[in-house]
C-alpha cells in the first residue's frame, strides 16, 4: 500500500533558508552575460508565482536579491510543478514553474483561457538518487538505470540482491528490504526521473511511463523534494530521488549512476552541465536532457522552466515579470553554482532571451534590447 508521510519531512522553509545562506557565503559562478535592460520596472508592483520545488532554493535566492535591487517583491510558493501548471492555467498567479513540459492537454487548456504560453529555461539541475544506508556515504553506492528501474518497479526488493551487489563488490550491503520513497504530488522532479527510467527500461516505459504523476508500485510518498529528502533521512535502508541541493542540505548519500556511455557519474555541477551539451534545442525549449550520450554527463538532469503568458493582462505586472526574468537569465546566473544548479549558456541564453522579449501587452513588447 502506498503511504504518504505526514510527520517525516523537513519543512521547505528550512531548506530554503539554509540554501540562501549558503549562496550568500559561497563563491559565485563565472561572470554571466550582463543584462542590457534596466532591472527596475517603471512601477513598483508585487508578483506571485507557484510551482516546482526543484528550483525553489535558487528562486528564493534570486527573488531576495532582486527585491534588494529593485524593491519588487516576488512571492514564490514551491507547491510542485503540477500545482504551478494548474495555478498559471487558472490565472491565480503571475507565473508558474515546472521541471516537466506541459502536456498537450495542459497547454491547450491554458492557451484556450489566456493565449500562448512560454516555457522559459532558467537553469539546469540534476536529480540525485539518495539513500540511507549505514556506513555508505555520497558517491559510494553504484547503480545502473535498469537496476534503479527494477527497484522502483519493486522487482528488486532487498539491498543485497545480486543485481545491486554485482555493481558494488566493495560495499557491504545490508540484507534488508528496500524502502522506496517517491513523490506523492504532481512533480517536475518526477517527470525528469520517470523520463530517464522510461528511456533505460522498456518495462518501465510500458507499465508506468513518463509523467509528473504516475501510479507508483510502492512504497512511501513524500510531499515535494523536501518531503522525499525528509523521508529518506528518517527511514533506514530507504532510497529516493530529489534535486541535488536537497540531498546536500540534508547530508544524504547519493548514488553514482551508470550513464549511456557506461561510466559511473555523480550528480556534480560539471556532470550536470555536460548533459546539455550537443542537445538540439527547439525554439520552444521543451526538450529533455536525460540519458545523455556525453560520456561525462550525469544521466538524470534537466532544465527548469518558468511558465508565462505571451499576452499579459496587466501592463505594469507584465513589465515587472519580463524584467525579473531577464535579470535572472543574465545577472542572476552568478548565484546558480553555489546552490548546485548549472548556469544557462550559449544558445540556451539566446532562446531564453527571445522568449522573454516576446512577452507583450496589447500587442506591444514590454521590454526591448
């Protein structure tokens, strides 16, 4: 039976406060392309957004810094990608956030209400496979995609199963059942994770599939990245998946994963960035980065996107939104590495710029170069 934990998870606020403090004392990434557009909107307005927990530590840092710079307050609620898509569709927020692309049905529903909607890439992140095994630290456990899929399919149920033991001849694995932790809410992190599993496991692709919410074979649900991290932290012999920042903040061990080239790779910044190299980028930027053929790439990585309507209903809010997004894809990128996200670079920045420049009010662009 699937169980959704209520008292096991660490509050999101604790993760975000720690992440902001970390970013404030760490060395920034390489100097990003400076913005050529003034960051301060003509009028002071407040913005609201909701969605993915995956980028929440980064967004918290960004919006705090932007508020210091401009006085504009951006209230972001990390409720999961599914919630972000629902709220931007219903028009209850000024922008949404997701780590999984909208389905045709979701996009059609949103665009029927308010016209074309944009997927604007903001950063790159990795989904770490975390575990709570006595005596095993970060990067010591090795897993392959097919074995990870079989664990989540509940075909491999004990840590000393021969399939896991053969990948880890130097580890003493417990003769204990594997407690499998999954996201109980609609989640872009789940979308990235299941996108990877569907690519490496035909059985997963057929039986479970790739979506923001799937029918998990078991065992334990957690709300948000913080909820999954908290469950794994509290439950011995458990396994889960979270954005890397949540693994580090909770001091959880993560696995090395066997990538498409056969190399075992940890979810580092460099390996995450490698996943975006050589990828054909469509203009709408709805592209997945999982299972990269790059021999140095971590295999479970992806973009995180802001969802915004092309046609804004409020001129002042629309201008403020366009300017904060422009600032984030330029000046804001210096905060990414301290929080374990990869920066946008090259053609990705260009396509993100084009998306932000397309935001309009009554047919007129709200910002221009």
